[in-house]
C-alpha cells in the first residue's frame, strides 16, 4: 500500500496527488511514468510522474477525472492508500545539453513537461514554456513553471489568459520574432502535438513528443500501446513514451486512441451505477 501524503485540486476536473513511494522516488527520471490501481482489483492506469522528491521518498502525479478509475482515485484523501503503484516505467527523456529549449504543454500535458524543463534548467539550459488550455482554469502549474523558466507564455481558447487562440499561435509568433530554439518538447493532446510538428518540421527544429496510448501491462507484452514511429512499430510503454515528433504517425495514433471510446463510455457508466441509459 502507498500512502497519500498530499492532495491538491487544480481545477474541477484535475487533481495533484503526492504519494509515498520510496522505490519509485529513488529510481525515477523525467519522462517516466507509473501504473497504479486505486484499489485491489481495479483497472491499471498509467500516469506520468509530474515531480519527485528523493529525500522525502515521494512521487507527484496529476490526473484528470474522466472515467471510473480516476473517479475512484479522486475519492481518496490524504492519509488513504493506493493499492498498487508500479514504476518507474518507460524510458527517461533524453535531455542533452542545449542552448535554448521551448516546452509546450497542452492541458494536463503540462504535468509530464514540468520535470523535463526542471532538469534542463538544472543543466543551465535557457528554457521558455507555452502553456495552453480551453480557459484559464485548465492551464495548470502556472506558478511552478514561472519559478523554473525564463519566459512563460499562455494561450486559451476563450482568451481568458494570454493569447486568444492555441499554443501554435504563440509558437508561430515567437518564431516570427526571430527567437531561435535548439529543440521543442511538446506534450498534450495528439492533435496539438501534430500541429506543433507541422510548424517545426519544415523549419528543422528538433521536436520531441510524448505518447500516451492505451496501456495495460506497461512492459510491452500486451501490445496495446503500439505506435508507428519512423515506419516501425514501437511500444510507448518500453520504447517511449517520448519519441521524435518528426517520425510519429499521428493519424494512426489518433485512430487507435478513439478505437474503444464507445466501449469505455459504456463500461464507465455501468461501473459508476448509471445503467444502460445513463
């Protein structure tokens, strides 16, 4: 059992949880993830590590309440325990020394972006960040990023914070103003990451993206998280989750992501007691 030592509501759908997980805290690196079961017998769900404290032996995760398992997780409070918390899983992000990096986080994609930018700043790399969301309440970790970056830019669909538009609008503006980046790290919804690559690829700006397809075991055995990268089949849980954005087949990834959407909605309704007509 893994004890919850802190919990924070970031907006009405997104929460941050700090979990005492000594082994994971000792071994994890930016870019890796965990798989947890809120209770014995529950579904295994993957969540990216948002932060970690090796001395306190804690790991921070951020999740959006969208289905049965995240609803059960959200019901837990400080002092409660999580049944299983396996990790670290996946490959650490390849964070080599660079002059200037731009991080782009869409929605909860800001969570896995944070430890990567934090590590790059520790290496002395100049870092800018663009954070986006449907409105200001969905732009998370604003203050945390301000503490570790040189510049933070915002974009919201309704204009309630920063640019009225998308993260790609801010990206285009920065590049048009002559800002030069050695690399872009984009993490968020697949359409957002595809749009970012559509801008950076013609300019040959290296772009890393993080893929979070359907996962079950997290060890590459089930094959559920397969993606096509560079024309080859890769497994996000063991080969990723970070990949060269220029080589990702985003269209295929989006088709696979939506493959079980109706079944997921049906199972969620049934488990939460909504019945057939919920």
